[in-house]
């Protein structure tokens, strides 16, 4: 536990920042997992929407410093790579 007044104030602000950061970090992880599930289902249009949402949230987290910019970029790259793989597969096998 903090001893001085300023240390107590710093601890209070740290707890607030942690709660704020944790919610956005959790939202980012949740949306990435949802996007991966939609991608694995094979629905290209729904996957595009889901990936766009996940990318937007990852960008927001990186902008606010919750995630490192390279970490967010790596996650976005992996998602888009998976999305492109199912999109090319869908083009190769036309719907009947």
C-alpha cells in the first residue's frame, strides 16, 4: 500500500486507467475472436463486416496506447490474411 499522499493519488488514478484500458482491451480480444469464428464459418460478407469492426477497435486501442501499434498491426494482418484466404476460395468455387 502507498504511504505518502502523492503515492495514494497515483494509485487511485492508476486503478481508474486500468479499468478503462481493460474494457477496451477486452473488447478488442472479443471482437477478434468473433471475427475468427465468422471467418471459419465461411460467410464472406459477414466476415468482412466482422473483420472491419475488429480492425476499427484494434486501431482505437493502438491509438490510445492500450495496445502497441505493432501488436495491433500484427493482429489486423492475421485477420485480413484469413479473410482473404476464404474470399479467394469463395471466388474459386462459384455458388450453384
